[in-house]
C-alpha cells in the first residue's frame, strides 16, 4: 500500500465524506461514505419546504431535518477521522497516546 499523507486525507474528507477514503485507496469505503453523504444531504433538503422557510413559519419537517442533519454530521466527522487514521497507518507512524 502506498504511503498517504494523513492531513491530505483529512482535508479531502472535510470537503465531502468519502473523498479521503478514495485518496487512501479504500474504494468501497469511499463509495459508501460518498453515497451516504449524498443521500443524507438530499434527505435534509427534502425535509423542509422552502416556501415554509421563507414564509417565516416554523417548517413542519423541522424535527426530521434536525435528525437527518445530525446523521450527516456524524457521517462527516467519522469520515474525516477514519480517513486520517487510515492514512496514518500507511505511513507507519502512530499518534501519541
């Protein structure tokens, strides 16, 4: 396995979940994170009506929006941490405890 820069993997995953995994060569993990990120992102946009939001009302799908957004954030941060750790393993160094 080629050595990968952990910081580059972290930044790529910060751009969008899965990009850091693809950079590391973890194709299936990368595709999985990308797909999950797109699906959760799409679901969060579908949860709230733009008309309700612009009308000054509390949108009816607010609870669903918050739930899906929290899942997306969990996916986002887990993707960054996993990409960083995976790249760190390829360099042969370990972080200090």
